[in-house]
C-alpha cells in the first residue's frame, strides 16, 4: 500500500422511538469526507463514496456471542440480516453482492484492519467500549445499540474492512443494550418479552453501513438513524434501502463461487497468537512489518464540536474516528 491514512466511520442505531421524518426522500451514501445525516440534518456527500471493490464479502460472529441469546440464535439473526441486502429486488435481479458467513466463529472483539490478516467480525461488547481504547476514553455512545466501524482508503473510498460491535450491556435509563431476542412478527412486547430488542432489526441496519450506506432521512427506511427497540420493522428493506443497494451494487455476474477472503487473508483470531499468547493492542509484532500506511487504533474523536452536540441532542450517532499509525509502517 502507498502511504495513506484510514478513517473508520462509526454509525449507530439509537435506543429511542423514531423522530419525525423530514421532507427529504433519499438515502445517503457514506463518503471519504462527508458522513451520514443525523436525524433531520442534511446529507453531506463530500469526497469519494465508500464501496467494496470486491462485493463478495465474508463475516464471522465472535464465538462468545451474547449473554442474552444462544449462539445459534445469534448466528441465525446475523445471517438473515445480511441476506436481506443480498436478496434485494433490483428490477427483477439481485444486487451484485454476496455475503458468506464463516462456518468457524471469530475470536475478535476488536475493530481493526490489518493487511496481514483480517476478519469482518460481528461481536458483542460488555462493557460497551472498544477493548483497545485508552482507559480514560469515554467509550461508545451509551444510547447506541450497535456501531459499525468501516475502514476505507481515504483517497478512493474503497472499503477494506468492516467490524460490527453490539452493545451487550443490560439496558438502563442511561444506556442501551440487551436483552435481545429474535422477536415474533408482531414485535417484542410484554408480557412475553420484557422490552427485548430485536437483534435482526439492529444487525440489518448495521449491515447497511457495512456496505457503505449512511442514514436515510425517511422514518420508514431501515437506514433511518433511530428505532424502537421492540419493533421488527427494520429487519426488512424499504424502497429507499433497495434503491441504495441497487445503485451502489447494480446487478452483475457474481457467483456463489466468488472469493470472499478478506484483504490480507483470513485471520479469525485477533486476540491471541497461534501459540495462545495474548496479542497486546499496541504490540507492533502483531502488525505487518513491511511498508505501508495502514493505521492503528486511537480513541474516538468527533468530527467537530457542532456535530458532537447535534449527535447527543438527536441520539442518532455518527462519529468519525481517526486511527493513528502504529510504530513502523505496514503493507
């Protein structure tokens, strides 16, 4: 790789009842210099749009799953959520997009991109913070049910890696989180469900970010920035979502035999070496030693004070994260 920095865009579904939709009626694409609209804010699409150049994509669910559901139930929800995007109807044909779930779970609760081995991981976090963040960092937004970190080339917009983190804490008045369930068609309502959140709805929304779609300003869209935790409405796509995926990945010639191995090769375990020794978050030995400009982790930083204020006010969260380089260059 040439010398370049990577940005990670973190987007979230918030734990609130939907806000009033605006009069605008279009999806928003994630871009290298813009971002996703927050609530009723304007969609800013500066720079290059984010896209997977090879839309044959793999993902793996972290083996530790969620405290609220059996692992098989989690996998079923995740598989169904990605399939919703792959099977969208683009005027009679599916988008040129294939997802392949790993038959082997990952062991990775870290959001990172490594050119010497990678996994697009889906992980549950409790406590709700980046395991490799500085101890004094504030952690992920407390009212977010999930965040998706999208690593991309800041010049071309090519997506290189995407990691989905789900808030596995017990929900309180001040924090989102579980319990989660695969809700029945009528939603997760009492008395059978104690305000469980529908996991498929959450992951379907985050899967849209995974492929480069920002927040829609249409309340009914799956990619709207906020959701009712008990509803199942966001587990299926609306026309605005379909328009987005069909425009970004128009029907093509991908086949199930396509190569879904991540850039740099598949590395399901990002936390320990083959011999079982832990890999420190700041250990240069865990990173590729050859030249390149790929970045390492740092604490999350908002794009600016005005955006940070807007995010907190509307509870539709979009944080632009910049990762500083590790000591030594990467290939």
